[in-house]
C-alpha cells in the first residue's frame, strides 16, 4: 500500500519537476543565445569585457601611481627652489639687481613646472573619467 501512495505522490510531483526543469533549460538556452548576440555585436563576451576592463583599470592605477611619484619629485624640487629663493633673498641685500634677475629665472621655471603639473592632473582626471564611463556603461 505504501508503494501505491509513493507512486501517486510521484505522479503528482512529476509535472512540477518537468516544468521547473524545462524552465531552467529554457533560461540557460536564452543566456547562451544572449551571450552569442553580445559577442557578435561587440566582439567579446561579458566575462572577456570584464577581464579587459579590469586590466585597463589596473593599468590606470599603475599609471596614476607613477604620476603621483613624479608629482612628489616635483614637489621636492619646488621645496628646494624655495630654499634657493630664500638664500637669494639674503644675497639681495648685497646686490639687488642680480638677485632680481635670478628670481625672475626661478619664477619662469616654477610657471613651466606648474603648467606641466596641471597637464598631468588633467590627464589623471581624464583617465578616471573615461574608466568611470566605461565601467558605468558595461555595468548597466
């Protein structure tokens, strides 16, 4: 008698299992089909894109670190130049016309370094902006 109950229970549950299995197979089929369309359209799968974007982000972080080190070097150079200016100011008491010429030269160097620093900062901002746009577009 228990085998009859088991068989009846099995027959009642079987359609549910078949529907669930069919739905799972259908979803997997749709996923594979969608990935193929994406690959045809963009030339790469989602996982390949994520890997490529991760690599690009790591490269931009490395580049940012290099630029930051360069900025620190230039900051130390500015500090050294400021010390030199202080020395020249003490010499200015003796020969003010010579010191003024030196100070103008130093100001010119500081302006050119400031321009380079601005350009590097703009490039860093551009890299992070582009990385943010790319990640936003592909994450959505």
